[in-house]
């Protein structure tokens, strides 16, 4: 109890003697954080103008802001007369880093992975990516994790180390994305004529690319009941990266292809099921008579 009372008296006495120093130190801390945030924003804006990848600019600005604020905190401790404590912190920084790095291995791993991702730039903001069967749009990247928005509206926070260690599919980095489907026609129909009709139908749908990325129609396989024709087409993801728009184009193409083939007299048969009866005829007649 006496120790607590002595501590309280020492604190009160320290505040009375150093209230002016405390006020100036507090102003320094507030101004330092304000300047650090200002520099962080300016660096981000400057890098955004020079680099097409906003993720790199955001990450570098975050690292810069964290470093400046750490320096300001150490200077604040020194101004408060805690220079001995500050020297101990700086002297033990190497050992502390080792201990923290060992204890928080995953956090350190994600931090280093974030740095590599920021400078390697395998994706940009709003790119459509897939990793570990998780598909979505990149919305943000920070020191530890990357935020992905899935097409069904879920927010997924992926650790940076997972992204760095696993294969990553970027569907929009070059602005082109291919879709495909298969349609089956009867063997009585001419597949060459069907391919011409399908190609003309696909080219008439708005949103389908032409030229070097023109649609490709070919026979995929000779199935049991149908001749399966594979239809491939490309869309421009720079115009829209929304999967709902892409699926709408795909749905319209499939609907138009089916309508065009039926209108031209093509048959689109379903699967044929063959039933075999292994009972002798006399046994079958006997069973029928018994039922009667």
C-alpha cells in the first residue's frame, strides 16, 4: 500500500515539475503523426501516378507510415526523459526482432510475402483471380493479408503467404477471358452446316470479340448419341470484369445457338436409354397372366 502511495506521489510531483515539457511532447506526438500520415498519403499519390499498379503504391506508403510513426514514438520517449528506456529498446531491437519473428512466424512470413507481392505485382486492384479454389476480385492488400470479394458478395481475407505459395490464376490481367460450352446434334445432321450456323450466331451477339480473338467452333467428340460441337468465344474484361455480365453473354449465346439450330431443322437429341429384358418369353407371359 505504501509503495502504491509513493508511486502516486512521484507521478504527481513529476507532472507538476514537467507539465510544460509534457504538453510540448504531446503536441510533438500529435504533429508527428499528422505529418507521418500526410507523407504517407503523398507517397501513395505520387506512386499511383508513376505506377499502374495501385497495390504497390498502397503497400509502400503503409510501410513508410509505420516506420515514421515508430521513429516518432521513440523520439517522444526520449523527450519524456525515458532515454535510458529508449536506448534499451534500440539495443534489444535485434534480439526482440528474432524473438518476435520466431514466436510470430506466420505474421513475419505474411509480411515478407506482402512485400514480394507488392513489387512483383501478379495482380492489380479489381483483377479477377482464383487461388485454392477461391475466386474473386482483389479489393485491397496490406502488410498481412489480401482482401478478395467473391462474385456472391463474400469478403475473403487471404494471408499473403498462401497467395505466394500456391498457383494463382489471373483472369483479367491481359483483358481477355475465354468461355466455352458444348452442344450435341444428331448423327443424321450435317456437322459442317451446324458449325457455320453456330459461328454466324455467336458473332452476332454483342460483347463477343472478333479478329485475333474470334470464336472457335469445332467437333469435340463423337458421343454415343450425338456429335458434340465445342463452342469457344472471348470477352473483353477491360470493358467489364463482372462475372454476371460474362454469364449473361454466355447464356444469350447458348439460347441463340439452340434457337438457330432448331429453326434450321437440326435435332438436339437427349440421351437414349436402352432397356433389355433377359427373361424367356414363356416366363414373361406367365408373369403377365398371373398379374391378370
